[in-house]
C-alpha cells in the first residue's frame, strides 16, 4: 500500500492521540479517502472535507465571484473583481487597469494559488495573465482584482468555530539570477518537503515546471534566463513562511470568519483575508482596509499544525473530533444560507 500524504498522516496521527483510528477504504490505496473510527461511530472524510459538507457548498465556495457576491450581500467586506470569459479580454483588462491601477489576475475556480499572478500595471501583461488563468479554470474564466497591499491571513473554522489563524508570506523571485537557481535555493529550506510524503514539513518543495514556468511566461520570462534587474515576482501559489497569529485575532474577526463560512454552508473552511495585520487585532469598523478574498473548502490545516514560527495548533484533533462528533465538538452543520 502506498503511504499516506502529509494531510492524511496528520489526520491519522491526531485520531490516534484521541483514542480513535483511521484506515483505508479498500485494498487498492486511495489517498483521497480515510475512514475514521471511534468506539461509537465511523465516518469517511476526504482530506480535510468533513462527511457533512454538501456538494452545493463545495461548488459555491469554489466559484469566487458568486460566493463573494453572496457574502457582500450579507455585509461581509470582500475584494471587488471583474470577470473575463475570453470574449472581451482586452476591454476587461483596460477596465481593470483604469479602476484598480495594479491588477491581480486569478482563475475564478482556482485552488491553492495556482494560476495567480500580479501585480500587473501593463495591458499586455494583464492579457497574458488572463489567458493563463483561464487555461486553468473549469469555466474558462479569470478574475481581475485590485492588488492590495498588506498582509495575507488565513483564519480557519472547524464545525463553525474559529480555531486558528496564520500570517502567510510568499516567496519572491528577484532580478539578477535565473528563476530556476532561485527556486533551488528556496528548496534548501529545511521546512520544505514533499507534501505526498513528509508529514513534518509545513512548506512544500517548489517544482518549477508545475506552476513557476507559467507564471514566468506571463511576465515574459523563462526558468533559465536571469530575470532583469529590478524584477520582483511573487510566487503566490507557495508560502515562504507561516506565522501563527491565533491569539492576536480580535473576536470581531473570528466571528466574521465563522459567519463567512456559515453563509456558504462550509463547516470546515479557511477564510483568506488581505489587509494590515494590525486591523485584525482591533474591532471591525464600518469601512475596513481588510477584506475577504475567498472561503476555501478542504483547507490546508497543516498551515496551523506546522507553522515556521509560533505555536503549533491542534487543528487536526479538532477536525477529527468534529467529524466523529466526540464530546465537546460542535454539532454538524453545513447548510447554505439563502
């Protein structure tokens, strides 16, 4: 049997600490499913998707534009966006540059930061970015958004309850050396490992051909040619550091994360915020400089269990306890509000 991925190994380890067990479903191994057992019940989970998550909630959260519209209608601050479906890319790119100045482009149905690029300030770069993002999107759609200064924060909710928060920084490719050489240097960080094997590493090994090559093409660069002086390209699909911020989050923002998940029917979710870290340490005000980017289904709980700085949080134990309805865990709830 093939070994478990980092996520599933961490789930199994947490189950064991809680006096429960985990097992494969069949003699042919699939890392996509784990059966969790307690003395009272057994459930099947799919990575960090609970047995209570509905297909409607998963699809709704996956569509960034529609889910943001629903959140905004309920008073949740979200980042604005323009949708490009390939028919009028140049017009949409011009509109975004006029409205936002600096533009971030991403697939509407993106996952784990794949296909995201920016900030872009030139029309040709925005057009290339849209083409790349659409090529990775299930509906051939790209979102054009303002590139927001500030910090990237992940607030994680399990069973409708806030459980942890982390600040994420991104690796940056600079001018002067080839991107491939820079990625090789990043991969020497001892925090990096193979997410399919290394259950003790919080950062992933960066594979240049998987996502970096496409990112560089958007900027008119290649893996092996030195980037021009002054270049600064964020790799938005990876982390450079993960800093635990759980104890710093004001109750208002904790409740906002819980409400955003609840409105979309997401019982286990990661709410991505963008804005100054100082903002989420204070109560929410009417016009906030921090906004919700998206609510992620199947959140990367390892961000909290394996931070590069700060306290490791028992998020996998919370996930297992919720899925198995152990004493003290929240009641199952995954209903989309209308």
